[in-house]
């Protein structure tokens, strides 16, 4: 460091032309920068433009997301009262569940599965009821003759599900019974079995324990 300092002092004291010219050029440049107000204002203006552009882009993006989220109706199903029964006398099994469409659009149930096995539509019986139906407040019970009717509270009997799927309007509820789900037997009593409801956009899973009934 001392060697460099000595060299610098030597160049300055002896007025070496090259070194003196560099010093003068640097001083002249610094004076121009400090005196030039337009140079500073250009930088500040550029920064302001960038900040405003970023803010505007954020506002536009937020507005677009808000519009899309409010206008697009979401699909949402609530699955409750899931049951799997096995008749201790006849060893016949039966499943039941209640599906409520809590979303803002009608839904088509394309498939039902019990323990990962698809249920045949010929074994699926359903009843669609409005949300103010008094029968929806009653717990689902084992029904030995599924096609003959329902428990107290529902005036209409169950009907066989169409092969194209089950349509559930927005705000309505549906009671679904399935006969012989996944070949459940008396040996499965106490085990956990899962229901899976499939729609065109999502799948809904709910578990229940196998119950014995007479």
C-alpha cells in the first residue's frame, strides 16, 4: 500500500501529464453530474414509471381474479349419513348415504364406489328431495325391501338409478341406497368401508363402519 501511495505522490508532484489528465477528466465528469439536474430527474422518473406499472399490473390481476371467482359457480357436495349394514339372518348387505349439493351448480353423479369397487346402477336406488323435506332430518335405517319405499318422512318410494348417472340440482339433497355393495358379508362387521362419489369434476370420499342388523 505504501509503494502505491509513494507512486501516486510521485506522479502528482512531478505533474505526469497522463495522471494529471485523468484527474482533471474525473473532476470534470463529477461536476457535470452534480450540476446536471436532468440526469437525476431521469432516473427518478424511470423509477416512478416502473413502480406505477407494477402497481397497475397488480390491480388488474386482482380485479380479473375477483371477477372470475365471483362469476364461476363452484361444485360442492356434502356426504352424510353413510351406512353399511349386514343382515345377520340373511347375510344380505346394504349401503346408504345422503348427498347434498351445497354448490352453485347442478351436478351429475357419474359413478358410485364402495371399498373401491364400482356399484352397478341396477343395484342403486335413490330418492331426490328438496332441502325442506322433513324426511331429511330422520336418520337413514336399514330397509329390507329397498324398492318398496323409505322410512317415515318420505312420501315417495325409492326408484332405480338411471344408467347415465344421477342428477342432483343445486341446493337439493339425495338419499341413495345400494344393495350388495362390494359383496360385504357378516365377517366384515366392525371394519371400515369407504364410499366414493364421482362427478365430472371431482371425487368425494366418506368412510363408515359395517354394522350388523336383523
